[in-house]
C-alpha cells in the first residue's frame, strides 16, 4: 500500500533559458498573501500602521527573511558544500532555505523598523507573525514538489511514500541495515514518511488557525509572537523525528537534529515572552 511520488515537474514553464519553478512561485504567492492579509488585518484591528509603512515593512521583511533563510541554510546545514561550490549559493530554485535563518533575518529587519518608527519590536512582530504560517506551508509544498527533505525510512508504515531520488540515501541505509535491500529491489527506493506534507499541515495549516483564533481577542503586546514561537517550536521538534536528518548533521546517531537544536530555544523564548506579556 505504499504510495509512489507523483513525479511532479518542479518547473512550471520555460521560455528559452529562463524557467519558472514551483519552489519560487510558492514564495511569490506567500508574499502576495502577506500583503493582502496584512492590510486586511490592519484595517480590521485599526492598528496604527499607515498603508505606505505596511508595504515598506513587508517588502523589507520578505527580503530580509529570504536572505537570512539562504545564509542560515548555508551556515547551519551545509557550509562545507557551499564553501566548495560558491556559485551554488545562488541556485535558490533548487531549494535550500532555513526557517531559523529566515527568522533571524526578519528579526534584524524588525529591529531596524522599530528604531525607525519608534515602535516596540514585539508590536511589529505581533503584526507580522499571523502572516508567517501561510508562507511556511507554501514552502513545504515547494519542498514536496521538488521531492526534497523527505522523511525517514518507514517500512512498516503502510502509507509511506516512494521518492525515486532518495536512492543515494537509501543505499547508505541498506549498508547499515541489509534487511532493507529486498524492499529497495522491489520498489527502486525505500518507503519514507512524506514529512513535507506533515510539516505543511502542522506548521502551515494548523499553526495559521491557532494564531488566527488566538488574536481575535485583545491580547497583550508580545503574546501573539510568543504563541507562534511556542507552537512552531513544538511542531518542528516533533516532526523532526519523521524527517530524514541532513546526512552531514545527524547528531548523536540521529537522536537529535539541527532543526531540533534550533527549535527548542524558540519554545523557551516563547514562554518567556508570554510570561512577561501577561505579567505586565
């Protein structure tokens, strides 16, 4: 009952040497959604943001998070590879973005705007946070279409997925566990958790509605940001157990991953922000 990857073409269309990729398109629609939802939220809640300031803020944060996401992926996940292949830093259509790096890039941008507009950084982050889960979900769909960041091997999970391009990792797994060889020979690849879809559902869909319903009531400044950090950190930490660790970063025999190392502090910081927000 294993499911075979549907062989989705990562390229939408090509005109000469120029190609439009689904991965990049996901970021594009995420940005359009952020502009629409940000303005809608600002109007409904009558927050003190002028229309021009919203546009400038969103453009800057989108750019900052993209640059931070790419730099974060290079530093946190594959520095050795990119140091040996400098030009590949710019091959963003092939994937390779780090949420935690993007978060750092967004925070740096928000610090700049908090100083420029004389606003508390948590007030800015409370405005931005509800816009984030849609982009996270869209990014995970882009990962799925690219057939990357697939899950761990799951031979006993009936609805595991066969990703044909996981063969390189599969062969390394067979060396450690020869019993998997028969499955590999039968299906051409080993069955894995479709972890991109798990992350799309929890980090995108569920997280969006948690924040949506939470912010419908008057909340103290910082609480929306705190809720986001807590639930994203929890979801990511749990889902990392279903996701294949990057081969160069599976720590302590893959007991803990880089994603978990970066996510657990988010949970702690989220609780601290919530405590301070409600204590005040």
